[in-house]
C-alpha cells in the first residue's frame, strides 16, 4: 500500500517543468513554483536576474529553501516506480531511472546500461541480470541442499552419540549388578567359612576332651593324680622271695 494517498495522483504533478522528470531535491520559489535544485541552478546560470522559469516572477532569494514535503513524496514515488509490485525488487536504477538489465560481478549489484559505462563500473565484468538471477537461484538451492545435508549429519551424529551413551549406561548398570552379586556371594561364602571353622573348633575341643578321659580309664588312673606305693607292701615282697 502507498504511504500517502497523494501518491495516487498523476506523475505530472510531481514532475519538474524543466527536466520533465520526477523532482530531485525540489526547491520552492516565492511564487510557489517548485523545480529540481539542479534544474533551477542551470536556468539561472549566466543570468543576472533570478526569476521563475514558469511565471517569470523575480525570486526574492538566490538560494531557495528545499521543499521537504514534495521531496519526501517524490522519493516515495520514485521508489515505487523503481520497484516491481509483484516481487518487491527494484527494476529501475535509482540514479538514472533506467532498467537494471546488468549485474556487476565485482560490486555484486544490479546496474543499468548507463552505470556500465560510468567510471564506477567501467572496467568491471558484467552479465545479464537474468543470468545472474538464475545463478543466484542455483547457488541458493545448492546452499539449501548443503544445509539439509549438514542438518541430517548433525542429527545422525546426535542420535549415534545418544545410542552410545545409552549402551554405555546399560553396560555400566550390568557391570554394577554383577559386582553387587559377586559381593553378595563373597559375603555368603565368608559366612559359610566362619560357620565351618566354628564347627571344626568345637569338634576339636570335644575330641580332645574325650580322648583324655579314655586314656585315663585304660591306665586305671585318675588323670592328674600320681601313683603311691606303701612301704609295708614293698618289704613283704622282699621277704617272700
């Protein structure tokens, strides 16, 4: 949409009567007529009087003020005229109002035929703007394909890393469970060994006690008491012999 309803007026209402083009840096005289600053300067060149090129009324100022309102409207109108309404891209050169038919490979911008022979682009390589547009479209497609490929590779890498982490986690969990099981088995085995050792110790004590009693019975002696022989018995034995 236009920024102002005034832009719907005919272009003649925004055209300089000297160059017959849309105003560029318009200035307004005391008679209310407006002209491009460069056009008025050219009209007053080598003239002593400063008069309006339309009504011939003498201007009270040698340097008229810029008509800011008209300047803004003309810039908006020029921008609209230079822009393709379907694509929004510029189709006319902002400097020469010529069709942007070439593309400067060095400055990477569309230019018109007048720009090509100007000092700025004179020695630059240029190609038709359609060819440049096709090349840019192809370049965008290639970049888009590479971006999709990079995205796929990033997602694949993330998926593989996640799978490896999950596998490592599962292995670690299994190893932890095995270690816990081994610790339980070792603890159970230690308890069994201690129980067996206790049983063997009790059996050894019982066996030693029983063996001591049986030895004493066979000798007819009370364990721990020495044998005592009377003197009279000993003498009687000698006499009999």
